[in-house]
C-alpha cells in the first residue's frame, strides 16, 4: 500500500470500463488549456500541501510545515494574519464552517484547532481522547457539530457552541482517513485505512458498514444535489469515495428515514493509474474532481461518467482538490508544496455549461474574456462583440460613462445604454464595498452587496429582502447557501442585523468626516 511519506506502489491493473454505461470509445478527452486555465500558483508552504478548502471569500491551505494559510479570493493575496501557527506537528486537514466565520484544522499533535477567520485568533483547542493524530475534521451543515477522526480509529462529535465533547465512537479497524456530512446533516460517512465506509447518524449510532475500497479509503464527499432513481422515483444523496485501489466510486444513500439505511453502489469512475488521494463535487453536483499519486487531476461528468478535463501541471502526488462554492474556480494541492488555482474557460459560461455566474475575481483585474462572461450573465450577450472590438477589460469597464457608451462604443439604443450603465454602477458599488472592508456578515450572500433590508429565511441565513424575493419568485424554492429545499418561504426582518449595519455605517461616516 502507498504511504504519504514514501514506500512502494502496488502494480497497477488495466482500468475497467467507465460507469453509467459509457464505453472507453465514448470518453471525451479535452486539452486542459482549452477548457480550464491555470490562473495562479501559491508556493508559500515549505513542505507538502495536505489539504485546501474554500469559503465564499477565502481559500485555506494546510501543510506538513505545521501551518495553515489563508488567501483572499479577490486577488489570491495572503491575509494579514496568515499563516496560522499553533499546531506542533503536521496539519492534515482544514475546513470552514458553513458561514465561513470559523476555520477548523487538525494535526498529528492530536488536536483540532478552531480559528476566527476575521482576525486569525484561536477560538479553541480540542484534544482528541488518547491524543491520537487527527487525520480529518468536518463541520455539520448547520455548524452545530464538528467531527474529528484520528489514526487510532476514534471519532469525536464536538458541540461547536459549547466546545465540549458531545459523542464519541470508533471504527472496527484501521485509521480514520475520510469524513463527510450529508447535505441535511442527519448523517455522516467515515472512511478508514482498512477500506470500510461507515454511516453514522447525528447521535453517533452506527447505521451501516461496507467494504468500499480493498486497499483503504482516502477521501469521500457528498454532492449537495439530491438525485432520483429512475426506476422507482426515490430520492437519494449521492456520495463519492476514492482509495488506494486507484478507483473512485459513486454511491447512493436514501433520503428516507436513515434507520436501516444502506449504501447503494452506483458506478466506478476510472482514469487514474495510481492511488486516488482526493475527490470533491462541484457545488451543482455535475462534476467530480479527483487527484492522484499519478500526479494528475481528472474532472468527471457525474451524469455520464466521462472525463471532461485532465490536468497534469503538478510535479508530485496530488493530495487535495476543492471546488469553490458557486464560483468557477478549482484549487489543487500537491506534495510539490504548491497550490494551483484553476479557472474554467469563460466561453463555457455563455455556452450554458452550468457556470453562468459572473466572475468573482477582483473586477479591476478582469480580462476581456471575463468582461464577456459578465455581459452574458447580465443578459447583454449581444454587446460582447462591441466590447471585444474596443478591448474593454475590467479597468476600462469601470471607467465607462454614458458619454463613452454613446460616442465611443456607439450603442444607439437609449434603453440598452441605460441598462449597461446601471449594471456598471452596480459593479462600482461592489468595488467600493471591497475597498471599505465591509464585514462579510453585512453582505448579502446572493448579491455580495451591503444589505439595506436584511431578512432571515427558513435556512437560517440572512439575505437582502429584494434579492431573496427575486430568488423565490424565479421558482427556486431551495436555499441559496445550502441548495436544500426551504421548508417555508416566509422572510422575517432581521432587525438586529440592520441595527448593526447602521451602526457600522455611522462609524464609517464619522471616520470619513475626520480624514
């Protein structure tokens, strides 16, 4: 069996047929540079990168060098309080709470640390019973609990509010290597070095156990999107697991009462020629990315099982990969000490690939292509040619005026000019909000703008009233944050948050008057 610190790799068998009825003749291989482009490489760690994770505004990475580093998604600069130092040995895993306000990291030193993502301060140090090295940690979708799994097979469910041990248990054999919560938080799955996949409920009762990978499980992840069984119309969670057997397997878990639940094998995704160390679903569940000892990253179509992209820029084993939530970005980490940031080709946005949102990078740094993506997202696709002809990039876009739209770009329609200018004004507001350093909790998760009339939805998150009403009016009855169905469409004014925003605005105004 392969070891992270060296050792041999077992002989590789020829890959079997892909899943979901796809033959190898049907698998489409795309050149990476025509579909996905490398836009940034982070090389701050001094040893192997073990894990990376996204929040809505940050990227976190951790390493054998004992540190955790955080980067802004605006321009991939390291945050002022990074790196986070506190672990005394290698950091194996890190993850954000769903709100992004807390970062958890776990280490060989037998602890799981909680960090405040606003200032980098340590909030808690949770010690694993018996002090065994902690390999994996995960927050529940509602942030109520945190799971930590260790090398001795122990699993601890921590109460995040009280920071106390809530439940504990252990797997039958092997070390805990992987963990993932279901989207509704009613259960979670663990994977062990002996190859077992175990389903637990939120009271730490073992519901089901199955041998998933003969040579050991390395990672697992849930899709946020439920799927249907075409034969019986039943609803399932889809889960992916990968292992030392070079394979990625897709599983289905029933959405019905978890008592008596079981894993239903769906298919196997092949393509790697060595152990697969990491796998992760995109936020829409349509793609699955995997990283391997063969130094490659493969992006799979989860509906057909076909290979969409193969990326080979890392020079050593790929240990981690993660999609950004609702943003067309992918991060991959490696034993070559680097983290690569990939962006999906903007052309795919206009083509309806499921990535239609506008780019979320720093607007001033948008390329001409990214401006085209933004135009498509605003329903202004007919203007793409005019903007390209005039070489309008992000900086030029923000400087456009009504006069330049009329005389330079020759947009004759008054209504169209007004719409474009209004959209540009909205972009300027976003730029101003970033420069002002608005607290993230004051920004609407949908618009990423300062909220004026915050309301609380049934998912527990706060949104700008108009934005959430528009979201619901388009017949989207799911949460913008979790993609789970909203139990109610009632929106309750968040007066406490509104008062806090107003106090912050008053402080900003007084500050501006004195400077």
